[in-house]
């Protein structure tokens, strides 16, 4: 069982618990794509609730309650496997203990499904670190001040379940957070600045030439998937109204 792996060895138990939670979450995400009957789907929903509890207590630094919750989630999943309702293989925790650091950056003025999709794809690659643009840099790039101030944007981003840590960018050097975090991978959005070749050159000049740069090959279109569309919709609905 995964729980037994957690309590064995000399590795930091918090890192092992984090890997345990990631393992269960990966499996639950895979199960979501399966066509299950209502009674089995209910068990999956309960397992997901235990997973959410495990993450909550993990963030509260309550290791044993978090471990108990994630063990319940694993037990429900394994019951479905033993009933031959699903066919899954647990990954050894050793493969998840040292997940690559994946860096994502942006303004994230109004978090929308496109952002969540980017965070999820980054999470599938490793542990997600997000650099949130400072107000000064946002205004310089967008030619207008942000609607949501920088610290509030950072807090919202860090509350997303796929995000391990969110930090504010540097007002003078946009590569400073990259130097501090030292990611293994930088994941860019499909139409996000900067150009990969230029970024690789700049990273190499700072001794960070070993960082892998990836770009999503497409963006999702779920209606209001961009900040500009959301703002336009708000203006259409509320622009002519008085308080």
C-alpha cells in the first residue's frame, strides 16, 4: 500500500505525503474520463472528497489527519480496482518524490478556464511555480493599470489546486524569479510572449541554459476564456447601469 511506503525510509515524510497525494490525484483524474455507473461514480466522488480533505490538512501541517484522509481515498480506489471496475497501476512514490519544478508566468488579472488549463498542464509535468506580474510591469505591457492589484492576484493564483507556490515578479528584471526558483521547465502559453529562442539565449547568459522551454500547442475555447472577453462582457451587461 502507498501508506506503508510513506512511513518507511529516511526521506522527509512531508515530501512522501505530498507524493502520495499527487499519486492519488493523478489516478482520480484518469478515472474521471471513464464511463462508470452511478453507484461507482459515487465512490469516486467520495474518494475525491477525501483527497480534498487530505490536501486541506496537508496545508494545515496536520500530517497524520492528511495521511488518514488520503489513505481512505486510496482504499476506495483500490476497492474499484479489486472489483475490476477500473484498471489502474499505482506509480512508485520514489518516482514522484523529486518532481521537476515547472514555472509558469503571467498577469492572471482575472483567472479563467484558459489559466486553469495552463496550470493543469504544468502540474502534469511537475510541481508548479507561478510568477505573477507586478502592477508596474502589467501596466507597462498592457498599457493600462490592472483591475486586480498584484498581491490579490497572487493569492488567487496560489489558491488554485494545481499551483504549489505563487510569487510576485521582479519590477526590473523579469528573469530574477527564474534565477531564484531555478525551474527545470518553463511552460509558455500558446500565444504568450516571449519568443522561445530569445528566452533561451537570455537564460544561457544567466547560466540557466539547462532549463527546458515548452509551449502549449493550443488554447482552449470555452467561451469567456480570455480577460479581454470577460471585461467586454462585463461592460456589455453593467456598462450602462448606475449604482
